[in-house]
């Protein structure tokens, strides 16, 4: 009996170390994010030639609006170019794209990935390109966005991650996804940038010095999670990433459980894959080159999803209400408090509404989805999982006249 009790105590110590460590990690960077200074504005910056690459897979219903938004810039018209890599687009869409002053590259890969589209786009970059901006097919940028990106490269930075925000919060899942993105922005971007660390890349709304883009993009092999592979390569080589908190990119959020499940399955799969691939290398670099940022990134991939961490901590603390006092009870309570404060500090004030409170009722379902995902993601990182948008799910086999009416 004593042996069983010792085993249970040991398991609790391990669990507290993991979930408590995760909570303290989140809290540290959440607090740091409160003190990130505003983006530095450089007066009269040199005008760089910016090439905007938009890779898209079957994005027929949103691409025309995205192209229009990308072209409506308060930036010299002869100093930027939009390049669309259209993978498996409909003929009607490609014909409509011809009306826009953009470079359209039609592709149809057997195994479609964003990496392949970006690598293909390299062949179509104008020779005068100084900066490459990567957007998703549903991303909308504000009119002065390119001016902000342009100014950022005056500081000598080579990689920039911009602030991606929700385009829609029309369903509970979309609202929760929007809040989750802002928490990530606060902890893994603002918080990291505030202490001099590189912010996390997202996969879109990223800008690169042309030399960096040409050097690293051809080296990518990822089917899923290419942004993680790219970030690890950059940090391994000690390349600094800058975060532009005031350069906003509108991004469509998932609107239902089915899409949420597929998207998170892909994310967790790539996270686990790159943790296993880079963790030991990161430890080695810490001792040989003191590359703490590389190790920090590898450690991030070991963190449980926030909703899982929060759910587990709530369940355990509720369970301890029915047990006598023990030293573990205090440790679990501290861990829960740290996680709650991290989340509280990271959510923008605008989301503290009655609508958000109603959306919170969906969290138990989200918790159980996220809880089982690590058990069933094996091999997912080797498959192409496209995140459908709501327009695709409702109109997968739309008729030609419906398409023409819309555009």
C-alpha cells in the first residue's frame, strides 16, 4: 500500500512539474507582454520593393476580395507586386483574376502544400524585390499596411511577423478561435518581443528580407506546420524575428467543431513532430553556443494546449475539495491561479462581453476535443490537411451561375 501511495505521489509531482511549469511559463510571458513598447516608427524610410505572395488551395470564393484588398494600398504602385499561386483553382476564378494587375501562377500539385507554392513563387519574384510578404488567401490588410512593413525593415531586421486578428466572430467557435489567437499574440509574440526574444511565426502575415526568403524557403520540406520548421531553422541560425503589433491582418476564424478539429489536429501533430526532432539539438546548442532562443522554441512545442492545461487544473482542484489537506493541494492551486492570470492578462478588454460568456459554455467540448487529439495525430504531419473555410463547406459544388452572381 505504501508503494502504491509513493507511486501516486511521484505521478503527482511529475504532473505538477509539467502543468505547473506550463502555467508559470505562460504567466511570465503574459506579464512581459503588458510592457511591450509600441512599434518604432522610422521617419522617411526608404521605399523598398515589396512582393506579396498569396498561396491558395481551392480558395475560389475569397481570393478576388483578397486581391482587391491587397492592391488598395497607400504605397507607391510601382513599388509592390502581388503574386497569386493558384493551386486547384476553378477556370472561372482564374479568368476573373486576369482582370487584376497581379502575377497569377497556376499550379496543380499532386500533394499540395504551402511550401511548394512558396517555392514556386520564387521563380516569379521581380528582380527588384527587397521584401517578400506572405499572406493567406483569406487575409485582408489595412491600407497603410505596406508602409508599416516597409518602415520595419529600416531597423535592419530580416524577418517580421505582423499582428493577425480575427476577420469574423460570428459563431461561438469563431469567437473562441479569435480569443485564442489574441492570447497567442500576447504571450508568444508581445511577451517574447518585450524581453528581446523572437516572436512566434504564424504561417501568414510574415515578411522577409529577400535574401533570407531565397535562402530558407527552398530548404523547407514540411507538409504541415511549415512555419514551425522555418522558425526553428531561423533560430538555429540566430536570425532575429521582429513583431509588428500595430500592423494588422484580418484572418478568417474557424466557425464549427469539424473545422476546429481538423485544424488543431494538424497543429498538434506538427508541434509534437518538431519537438521530437529539435529538442535534443536545442539542448546541445544551449551548452555549446548558448542559443537560448532555439531551446525556448523547442520547449514551447512541449507545452500542452492552454485549454487542456486549464481544464486539467480545474478538474484536479475541484477534486481536492473532497480530500483532506495535502502539500499537493497548494501546488495545484498555485498552478491554476498562474494559468488563470496568464489568460486574464492576455485577453484584450474588448472580448470581455456577454457574448464571450455565452461562448465559454462551449469550452468543455473544446477541452475534450483537444484532450484526445494527441492520441490520434500520429502521421498527420505527413498528410496535407486543408482547413476549409465556411464558404467552402457550404458551397463545395457550387454552380457556375451562383459564382458569377457573387462576383
